[in-house]
C-alpha cells in the first residue's frame, strides 16, 4: 500500500475527509500535509512533527494497527448512545475465555439486565494478551435519560469491573409537532443592540424581558436572541457573541445592576454615584454611535463588586449555595479561570493581589445573578402570552484562549481551527479560530461536556437555535494559523450529538432550530427532520427543488424556521439596495467583479419578487429587468416579503427587529475583523439612522406594518 493509501485509511478511521465537494460541485483533494496536521491535532501519534516531511508508510500503518488494537481491547465502548425502543447491540471485550456479565443501572438506581447475542468474531492477541469479543442487546423499553452500563469480568489477578455511559435518546423530539398544525411567528434581535431608557448604553437582561413583552403584544410567540455566552471575565472583551470564552456559562455584562436585590443595601452616597454613572451611560441610548462594551462592563463590575460585599438574606444565600452545588465542578473551574485571568492582569504597582478564593466566589456569584435575571426575563415573556418565549442561540465553538479551551482541553483539538471553506459569499473561506471537539475523547467522556452546556442554555428558554447545526455531523477545520484553503472536514458521531440534543430539549420542553445553511450533504436535513429538529430557511437562499428559480411559497419545509434574512446579512432594506455587495467591495473582501455581482444579485432578487407577487403579497408587475429604484417603495417590498414568508407552511417564521424599524446597518460582515468593520456593535436605529429604544419601538409605522404582515393565518 502506498503512503497516501495508508494515510487515507488512517484519516478515514478518525473521520478526517481526504477530499470534499465545494460549493460549486468541484472535487477538492485534501493535501497530505493537512491530513497529517489534523490527525496530530486529534491526538494521533505520528512521531515527532516536522514541517518538511510527511511520515512514512510504516508510521501510518503502525497508527492504524494501534487504532484497531485499542478498539478491540476496550472492555466497554467509550459510551453507548441509543434511541428509545431500539434493541441496540454493542460489543464488550474481555480476556479470551473470561466471563462477561453486563447489566444496566438506570438513573433512578434501578437495575436492568441485558441479553447476550451471538458473536463469532475470532479472538485476537494484543501485547501478549488474547482478547475475545461478545455482544449484548439492550432491552427495547428503556426510559429516556442518562444511565450506566456495568461489565464484570476477571483476569489472572482477580475480578475486574468496568462501566460506561448509556444514553437513551428520543426517536423524535416532540416539541415542534404542535406548531406544524398551529404555526407561530416570532422576532429575532441582537439583545446588546436593543436599549431602553434605563440601559447602560447596551441591552441587558431587563431589556430582554421588556422587549419580549413588547413584541408579544403584536403577535410574536418567541424572541430569538444572540448567544448570551460569557466573554472574557473583565475588559477588554470580545464583541462577537459567537466567539465566547465558554458556551456553558453566561455573560455578566448583561446584568442590570439595579435589579440585584442587594443593590438597595448600598449606602446612599454610593447609590448616588451609581445613579450619576448610569445617567452618563444612558445618554448613549439616544445616539447611533457604535456600542463600546469595555467601559460599560468596567463600570458594572465595580458596582457588582461593591454589592457582592453586602450580606444576603438566609433565603438568598441558600439559593446561591444550591446554584453552586447544582452547577458543580464546571462552575468552580470556570470561576477559578476567571479569577486567575483577573489576577494575571495585576502588576507590581498593586500592594497585594486579591484573594483567589474570594474572587472565585465572586465569579460564581455573577453566574447566579445571570441565571436569576435570565429566568425573570423568560417568566416575563411567558406572562406576556408567548408559548415559547426566549429562544436561545448556541454558538459553534469557543475562543481558543478562553475558559473552555483550557478547562475542556482534554475533549478539544486545540491545534485545529473551525471555519468554513470558500463559498460564493466568502470566496476566501473563513477561519473562526475555534478549537473543535475531539470526537474520540468526547465519547470517552460520555458526552457529559455536551450535555452540561445544553442544560445551561436550555434552562431558561423555550427553544434553542443551534448555529451551524451541520457541525454536529461534520466540521470544516484547518490546521491552526493556516488558510481555510488548507482545511478539510472532520466527521462526528451525529447520532450521538443530535440524539443528546434532542434528549435535553425533550426534557426541557424546548423546540430546536438547526441553522442548516451552507455546504452540506443532502441527507443531513432529512436526518435532522427525522429526529424532530427544525431546519432554517432564509428567503434569499432558497431555490426550488422542483424547477429553476426561487422556492415557491408552498415548497417551503414545514419543519423549519423561515425568515427573510439573518444576522449575517444586512437588514432587508439595505439588502434590497445591494448593500451586501457594496459593503464587501468597500471592505476589500469581494473577489469578483462588483458589477457582475450586482447584476446577478439584481436578477435573483427580481425572480424572488416575482415569486412573491404571484401569491398576491406584492403588486403584480414584472420585476425582472427593473432597476432597484423602480421596483416600488422599500416599505412596500418589505411588507410583501414578510407576508410571503408568513404564508409558507413552515411551523415557525421569524422577522428581524431591524427590519421592523427599517434599519440599514449590518450587524455582522462575515470574514472581517473590527479593524475593517464594527461587527456586533451596531445599535438599533431606524431608516434615517435615528436610535430606537424599546419604549419608542411601537411608535414606528413600519413596525406595525411588518408585524401585521408577519402574522400567521
């Protein structure tokens, strides 16, 4: 076998793609160098790394042999993830001729037996020990949940005991079913951008509840928000909500300090100082200036430190203790990381460093406050009549220098970086810099890190949007600090990851939206739908499955969240004007001819507008061939687009808050950094650029027009 053949075989064992099909349908062969670097990032021993050399055929063959030996000498699988009702068969390995007694311990402590089935796999000798394989079948009536498999055997030294996780997942998540017959609509918003008169220059948890209650008055059944994951523990902080330091814990920058019950215990002089400070920040709510997080967070932390020193009532202290116990070691690890990060920023000028244990407790306390205020926001949404309420957003990954990258390094691949291959919208590809899961090590951990972060995100939300849900099947990764053009895909056990997502959502009674945009294999959407995971349909990206041109209204997927736009595009008013092309040209990230790009886009928009007009949602005219400025009023076009979406068979539809006020500035331009564009820092404004607060939201005529157009039949 040639070296490339051995390398391909080894890569396939670890789920690393040796080729892939790009967005144009072209075959892309992955280089030997990339395969070797990604395999090493996944912990595969290929000898001492060198930049110039590819390991020999013998090195690859030895690694292949180690893989098979490891799997055949595992007493139990790393973990077993099965579907309810399925009599799943799994292997066990014991010394040849030794007994193999297997049973199940359910979550509630109940014991269940398993049945041994035939397995004629011959024994194998590994490192001087002969191993045999047996197979066992799960009962088909196991309850949903997190159980444990136990194996008892023996060797020459005596009795042996092994265990692994057994996770029973739902065959189909049931939470979306009611919306298939009773469709609903909602609003999507970037919470930091939505201010009230009492905000400190950016949106917070109080604003989240207030906004939910406001849009509920106009028919919204949920409020889809940006990820609320924690960024750095103290300034300077990352602006992007999609590059957090942890996905499990929450960003304290959203705390409304005046809502902390102990705030009123501050002495009068200090409260007066806080009021004066707050007033300075509130002046920003009335400007369209970009959001500056660092001084806001600095001020909040100063006040929160003062509140932390105050006594809590016995009831609140007990609640805090319960929270810490529930979150367990993960919270302690995160808070300790935060404390260490803060201490590391002290310099020799300080007479004494802060007490590490006290600082760790402070960061745990902040998480408790976040949990309380997020819970209050969801309660406010439900009290306002929403059946789903807050729909959380789960980012793809974490910052490579963050808390999860350190505390979960044993289940991540830090020498690899997640991103996206070149496509029509980002012709240079994207490097998101996030370390991916290590599939083998995550399974060996029983998928507990995945479960833990899902439980936190789902605790106070009626739904969850999983950004780039295709990453539960495969992720495009590249060697760290290398071009996306050098990347390839790494395959994951999607049955396990998607199954656990469905399990946790079922337990939380939450709907799940999978953001399934981008390059993917066609069967992926079917696999998600079979498990009750809703897809995502964006009007501008939808092509008809039955004929050339845009997707017709009745062709939209029922099990989906459908909207006109997404946060990675300019608002619809700007998109209709071609701003998505102009912006990329101004920033120098457009690699095609702007005139050609604009002509192609104008043609596609016209085809969509004609499709919308055919349903009666827009005036009947021939949009193809019309210049942008002759297609009608922007508000009329936007109403028609949203009415069209509302008329699709999709279970859920959604309107962006920026569209409801005619905002034109993009929240994010993918593939750029802050030196090019102020991503994730744009406050909510109207068409004229005037800032919009929650209190003035319903004063806008366009708001009511879009809300009315978006109502479901």
